[in-house]
């Protein structure tokens, strides 16, 4: 699965990992609602990494959590959906807008393997000092280069070079920064 190969999504070991994430997401939401700073301790337990000075707002939605790596001083606004079948790496000093979706899973186009519950995944990399506007969707296998900005509502289907402004659906680079 982590190598990007096809796998069966309803494997019992996968189900156990999902249940762990569901419990931790609920604990994170409850802790965050009481004290946003104290909630970060639960986020550190849920995520693969939460860098020093980083802050994640609730709610947060993940498949597993332990494949999401958030760099130092990054701010993640409410409603992040990070489907982390493959690694999701978010660099330092990033700004992640509300209701952003980082989606690593892929599914076969052919109906028979899809009916057999086969899927795969490709990692997502968000480099340092990137701003993803509200509602951005980042598709499997995409890398967004350092210092780039992706405008609100964009659907990013291919890599964005460093120091770029990308907007639209599908997202297109409209200028250098």
C-alpha cells in the first residue's frame, strides 16, 4: 500500500488502523474544543509528526493520521481532510486554509478491479512556506513547490513549481511570485 501498489481496502489490519485514527480524531476534537493548545498534544499522538510551533485546528479528518507530517510553524485551519493512504508531507511555515483536501488514494478506472475493492495511493508533498487557500483540493502524487500559493477552490492535479501562483480547476500556474 505504502509503495503505491494495489491493495484491498477492507483488509482487517487496515480496519484496525482506521479505528485507531477515528478514536484519536474524536479525542482531538474534544480536547481542542476545551483548550486549543492542549488539543495539540492529541494531534501529536494522531499525526506522524507535528513540528514545533505548528498548530492544527479542529475538526481534522484522516484515514490513519500517522502518515501526515506537518512541519514547524505551520498553521492548519479547520476542516482539513488528509486521506493519508500514502505519506502527506507538509513543510515548515505553511498556511493551510479551511476545508482543504489532501487526497492520496487512487482507484482503478476499469470497473472490475474497482468492484474488487482494489485501490492504490501516491504521496503528496507540500514544500516550505506554501499557502493553500480555502477549499483547495490536492490530488494524488502532487508536489507543490516552496513559496507557492494555490488560490481558494483550486483543484491541483499536477505539480506546482516553486515560487508560483496557481488557481482554477484544474489549477494552472498564472504567474511567478
